[in-house]
C-alpha cells in the first residue's frame, strides 16, 4: 500500500499526519510512504528526517494524492484539494463534515472513502483521536490566556501567577459550551467584554504543533497501519470503531449525524464487506 502524507494548507494549520517513526514502522511492514515536501516543517520535522526514515519526498501535492491509496492528513481538505479526489481513495483525517456541505458533496461525487478521526468511537465510548487534542488544548488554555493579560497584547498588565505581596489573577473555567458575544478566528482570536479577556479560537492545538502532532500520531498510527495492512473492509472487521467512523464511501453518506446535519439520507455500511446494509437504519 502507498500511504501519502499531504502538507496541510488550511490557515494556521501546522500539524502533520504522520511522523518519521510512523514512516519507519510502515516501511518495515512493506508499505511505501510518500511525503509532500515541507509537510513537517510546521511541526519542526524536516524532509531529511522523513528521508532517513525511508519516506520518498515529492514536490507536489498532486503526486501525493494521485499515487497514494491512503492519504493521512490532520484537517479537512480545502477547496484547492478537491480536484485530487478520486474513486478508491481512502482519506483519513479530521473531516467535521456537519457544517461543510460543499466538501460533503464533493467527497460523495468523487466516491472517496472518508474516515474521520473525530467519529472513531471505541466500545467503551471513548473518542481516542479527540482526547489527545483536548488534553493539549486544556493545558495550553491557561498559558495562552496569561499572554493576553499582558499589556502589549491588550490586557490589563496582570501577571497571572502574582508575586509576593500581590495576589495572583483569577481564572474561571467554564465546564460546558458557552456562547460568546461574537465569533473569533485565527486572525482575530481575542476580545474584551466588561474587562474580561475572551480567548476563543478553534484548533488551539495547532499553536503547539510539534507536541500536538506527536500526541495525535501516537493514537492515529494503529488505525493507519491496519488500513495499510488490510484495506478498508478488513480493517473495519478488525476494528469495529473504524466502521462507525466512515463518513462517506463509494458515493454514499454513511454517518447518521452528518446526514442529519445536512438533511440527507444515510446508508449503513455492513461490517462483513462494507456493502450497504439492507435493514432499516
């Protein structure tokens, strides 16, 4: 199997879908790994490290997408990548299709099999590919929030930890979903409301790309290895969690929550051979 690692092109995304140790393991298992040039730079992984691990570096994204049977990414494909979709390709990444009707339609039209990190749920109910990113985000939240208390960053000039004779700052942790007064983006992640600095940005782990990449690939690798060793159908028989994580396949929408978000019909894949089950769903 040829496994391709594409360079992320989404704004501010600097993680990468496979690290050199994963390349070594795949090569030892008899697979070929293509890595797009500079794919790991944002995570402080050089092309030379991938080469030493046994990967082949290619200059164009088109070559990675065109030759790989499995493309391992981090974030959902961007419009510039839609042209690379083709039947038979297995795309393994965070997809988050619910708010992305155009991407969903393009994946369906091209008959790509899209396996989404965020929908892999093990038998115990755990979400193993979401957990490490939540852990990174949780640990960095106070660190990043403290930066925005600094005066040059628009804060009130408070040292969060305090000093002898001066009380430390107060931190409030909201334990559930909260709607703020306005959305934030990578370019404009902060706003102040009633003297309170709000830092609310999607993909916080991307700011600590090397740590986040290592944490993510620690848990994605076993699924990539299974897909490469056995193909999608057999890998789903070996790992039931993979079956439930297929969002699109052969032009069919195969995940209930995504279908409901788009008001579309979904069809349940059969574990035996990934044909569409005949029972009501």
